[in-house]
């Protein structure tokens, strides 16, 4: 056992919060080995609080059963003193609907299973469940607990129950494919023909957005030793306006511009079609799911695509074949008769 594990074992033993059985499963050694180490190294184990039973808890077994059954209104009362006491049903209000007694889990294993189902991270689940150690020590301990047969079976059953609760059906998947196949890409991005700089300027001359833009252009021209730009076309350029059909500079066709809608506002089919963006040296690229593939999946699901052709005789019987032996001359003559 490594020094970090030895230190963790000493800490857990002295804290007295875990049973020796729990510690044996976590650290992979027997309970006897833990006792020997404690005796050899002089570890002092704290007793759990509340271990002293109250006078009321020392009542007879019959009284215990009466107290237990009186607090569980949905349980049947034992018919006689010889009947075994009823086990209280574990109700976590369902962390995962897990019944620890069914799998024989102890407290730390139960917490580990429920924490693991949150993010499927065994090391993080082990720490949240109360496990000790950091780095590789925590990973080793978490892996050891994860591979425990009882824990593994509980996790597997819980994941299967989760899949059933999500109610994923063929109809739901088909609806997703159909949404992708029929989504309008214009709800994500558009190519628009909008006005040019001359469309709405005075006398169809170059129009500036504002005086600040004109001054900045003048400074650049001065630095480049070029004549200052004129502002005869005025100010107030709006790039979202439609082209002026009388503009002599663009002949009313305007200029093409890409427009990207705010993806936070997407919903429905457009939301399914959108798969993200990618920024590169050539600008922003919108990534969408393949609509042709989605439509093909819908058609295949509905049986509209035939991937295999079956040839059969009458009533589905096999096609009867006969072996024919012909010389090349006879075959040529038969072909001429067939063709004409």
C-alpha cells in the first residue's frame, strides 16, 4: 500500500465514520489487516456519536415492531409475533430509484452510485460520496469501488431505468429527423441584396454613416498622402435598407451581404438544424446538420428506399432455371431471331 493510501486509511480509521467493512472494500484489504495496522501503529478510533441507545430503544422486540409499523401507514401490520419485522422501504424520493438493500450496498456505496449517475465521473463521485484522497489515490479508490460487483450492477440497472424514463421512441427519433430535413435554413443565416453606399446618398454620391466615419477616413487619406474624402452624399447610411432601383452605381441590384440571425432566438426545426459555428481566418462558418441525410433516414424508415431487390417465381417460389448448351453459332442465330 502506498503512503497516500496508508495515510487515508489511518485518517478514516481514526475518524470512526466508516465501518471496517466499508474501509476494507475501499482500500482493498481485509478487516483483519486493518485491525493489525491499527494495533501496530497505535491508531485510536473514535466512537460514532449516538451509539448509546436510549432507554426507549431498549424496549422489547414486539414494542420495536409496533413503533415501526405505526410510522409506516402503507405497510401491513404483522399478523403475529412470529412474523418477521417488516423492513422499511427505502425512499430517496428518488435520487435514482435505487434500493440499496436489493443490491446489498452500504452507505458509502449507495452515495457513490447516486453521485456517479449525475455526471458519470467515478473520481468526482467518489469524492462527493465522502471518499478520501487526492489525485491518483482518489482515482484508484474510485475505480476499485466502481468495479465492485454490487456497485456495478446497481449502476447498470439505474442507467437502464433512466433510459426507460426518457421514453425515447421511434416516433420521437423520426420527428427529429423530419424537423432537420424540413427546417428553413433562412431562419439561421441569409444572403441578402441590400443598398450600396450610393443608393440613398444625395445625388447618388457616396454616403457616410456619420461624421465620425468621415473624419476617420480623412485621417487615413492624410496619412497615405491622398486627397481628403468628400461628404457630398451626406450622412445616415443604413446598410439594412433595400437597394434604390434608380441607383446608377449598382443598377438597383445593391450589394450582397451575409446575415446571421441570433441563434439564441432559434426554436423548433431551425434549432435542430443548427449545430454550432466555427471561427477561422476566413470569418464565421455556420455549421448545420445534413438535411439530405436526414431526409434519406426518414424515407428509409418509411420504407420508401429499397436497399435490396428480391427476385422470385410465382407465389414467391424460387426461380426455376435450366441449363442450356449452345454452340456460338447457335447462340448468334438465336439472338438474331430474338432481335428481329
